């Protein structure tokens, strides 16, 4: 008989939050059993996001990929229509060429489902196993031990330009379709930049700080790679730039927010002012925030 204790919420640093949809339940409004594997698989994507890893780019840099070898689910209670679920994941073990993910699905404090996913790190061309790279091993073990997974650097264009350019090109030029000639200007060489890198050294977010008028800072060119949005990286950029603004004596920060990002900036204390306007074909609103001491 298995004597391992059942997992608790406190066993997990990472949770993916989902709500049960109508298409996932049977005639009794109970989640059909196969969907629990989908829930765990969805949570794996969120886990990589929490590690600030754009998965495809990270695996390319590591010269391999992860392939699912085994998946198991154990049922303790059923999820039902409209339930809000928290799917916890943690890396339970990293072997020579494989890694085991332990999962648990909770409704509030109640444990509903436990699961296990076993992946093999392998050569993408031949799908033959390869040793788990030390950098990936350290990241997985460090994350679940509570270690930070990113580092924020501030500096000039000569120092951070290559990293900032990579993120801005991916977000503004390739994703949003902004013309390259509209993205780059002479100010880049004159202002302070912030770049967030993950534990593999890959740049994943950036922004820049300009003087607007005496005592007022202007934050611009805020960009976070699409694959890792929602992991708090934009907040890290804003915090670094606000800190730099305070250190030089600025009392207020201003920015032009894309309307789709207005809620993000509101949560960070920015308030809109003036009328909405169009910039490079994208709707914007001016926002500002008082900078405390």
C-alpha cells in the first residue's frame, strides 16, 4: 500500500488557475476524466512561463527538447461545472535524461486529483535521449526551492542594446507589425534601458527611461515576449525604471500606454489623463503616476 502523504497546496510554488467549462463536463455536470490530463498539460505551459522561459527559444538554446514518456492521474474527488480549480505543479525529480513533474488539482483547499508527468530530454532530430543540461537542471530545482528566475539590469544602449533590440523586434516589429523605421530612433543611444533576462541569459522584457521635463520621467518602449506575459516581467521593468527615476530626483512618471495594456498600468498605480490618441496605427492613452520617496 502506498504510504506517501497526499500533496497539500503548500507543496507547490506554481499554480495554474482554470475554471471548468461546459464542454468539459458529462451529463452529470462532472468533468470527464480525460480532461484532467489537459488541465495538467495546460499547467505545464504556465510552469514554463513562470520560469520566464519562451519554450521554443529556450529548447533551441539548450539543443534539445522534452518529450512526454509517461502520464498518470489518480482520482480523489470530482470537479464540477463552474468550479474554479488550481493546478499545482512542481519538478519532483531530475534524473540523468528525464524529469518528473508532480501535479495536484485543488478546489479551494480540497484535493481532487493528483498526477505525474515524466519527460525525457532528447535530440529533436533523432528523439534519442540526451543528458538534461546543467542550466535547465539548476533552473528547475532552483524555482521550486524559491529562487528567483530572472535578473533585471539597467544601463545604456552600448551595454543593453542588443538584448533590448531582440525583445522589441519580436514584440513591436514581428508581432504588432510596426515598421522598423518607426521603432528605432536616436534617443536609444541617449537614455537608460532596462532588460530582464531569464536564468539562461535570454532577454525576455525591456523598457527605457527618458526625461520628459524637469522632475518628470517618461517610460517608453515597454515590451515583454508574448510567451512569458503574465509572469510579472513587465512589473520588474517598471519597478527598475521607476527606481532609477526616483534616484535622479524625478517626482512623476509618465507613459503612453497601448489601450490593450491600460489595465496593466492601472494596477501599477498609473492613471490616464487627456484624450486617447493613435500612434503608429495603435490606440494609446497617456498615463501618469506620482513617484514617492
